């Protein structure tokens, strides 16, 4: 049995990041705990909801990790671009790829927050050539795919948000990782498959894995605990034992050295008793499979084992 790594303090996650190999010609694919809008709350606003604010807010461990992780990624891998997937953009049948030009708009895809949350800034740019390259790779793998511009809504995800733009699963963590103005390298977002099937979304990552050898950083963002019907499940000091058991099972599965056994164990996570308790809907969990597909066959490094918010590097 694999021993679950305990990487929950700054000194430990900094060492885990430092231990990643500096392979500019084979950049690991990242599963990122993208957090929640609480990361962008002011400290005063976060204090009004201590259950969420203390752990997942602007002064919590996830925020601290993201602030360390972003600059370290850029320094270690000097990526030419970032391709990002988010739990907050699903499309059926046809994958969509942003082609937003000189400035990526933001989609404030959340309800009921204070006005400041709709004034957040994250300035970045797209890359039409990379967007088309992604479409070509997906079509070459037998998938239907197309680009989408800032002139049209994001499509079929059914969340009720009409506009185009990078969703909060991207701009909320990226603001902490890269700063509010980040135009040095382009960012292109790709939708996940709304089937939410582990194998289908694994294949989405695998189809574009070649980009890692071309200097492109692939990041897939979600959460391993996301139950809006049970807010106690979001923090380690309030969650139920079944949630912690599921969290440990995830770390154990991704830490299996043998690639085939690892994939089988990861797919089987959806049968764990804690899976449905942590995920009434699978959308925040399947980005794990996208990252794993993009890094299929290589080793995996656990970069944090923060409860509900682990981050992994696949294809090391």
C-alpha cells in the first residue's frame, strides 16, 4: 500500500515544487486545485464566513500555495503558452477552444457575491495559432472541435451565463499565481467533455499531450471536494470521515508507480463511497483525468496534499 504523502505546509510544498525536474522539452501536466471565489475575497469579507474563509480564503493555505506555485512554474519551465481546462466549462459533442485575440475577457460565472467580485481584474491574451493547433490535434484524434471568439457565448455548458471569457476556475487562481496583469505568454482555454466520463476526459488530455514537448504548459483545474449541499465538506476540520477517506484514496491512487495500475485505480475512484459524498456532480473531479491523460505514462509528483485541494504534476 502506498503511504499518503503529507504535503500541507509551505516548506514541504516548496520542496515538492523544487524537486520537479526542469524539463523544458517535456513540461509536466498539472492538475490544479483552482479553489473558489473565496480566494479573491478581502480578508474582511472572508472573516464573515470563517468556515470557508479560514481554509479556502485569501489567507488560507491554498492561496499561499498558489502564490508560490505560479512564479515557480514560470521560472522552472519558461512556457511559451498555457492551455487550461476548467471544471466550469463543459460542452457536448464538440470541444470548444478560445480564440480571444489580444485580450481574454473574463466571465463572472457566479451569483450573489459582493460588487467587488464583479470588478476583479486579470489581463491576459490569447493566441490564434495555438487555438487552431489545438483544434487540429483534436480533429486528428477523431474529436469534433472548433474555436470560439469573444463575439459568441461559451456554448452548451448550461450554467446560465451568456457571455464569452475565461471562467472563475481560471482567473481566480491565475490572479494569485501570475498577478492581475499577465500578458507575457498567451492563455487558451479548452472545454471539458460534458459526458463527465473519466475515460472520455482522459482522452481529451491525451490528445494534446504532444504540446508538453513543444514548451506548452497544460493545466487542468478542479477540486477533489466540491459539495455545495454540504459546506462542512470543504474544510478538513469540519468534513466527515468519509470525505477524508476519499481524499486519502485519491492521493494513494495517483501515487501508484505503475502507470496502468495507476490509471485503473484513478478511474475506480468514482466507485469509492466518498466520491458521491464529495461530488454530487462530477464536474469538479473530471479535470483530474484530463491532466492525467495529458501526462499519461510518466511519473506523478504530489505537489500538495491539502484536503480537497491537492495539486499533482503528471508525466514527470
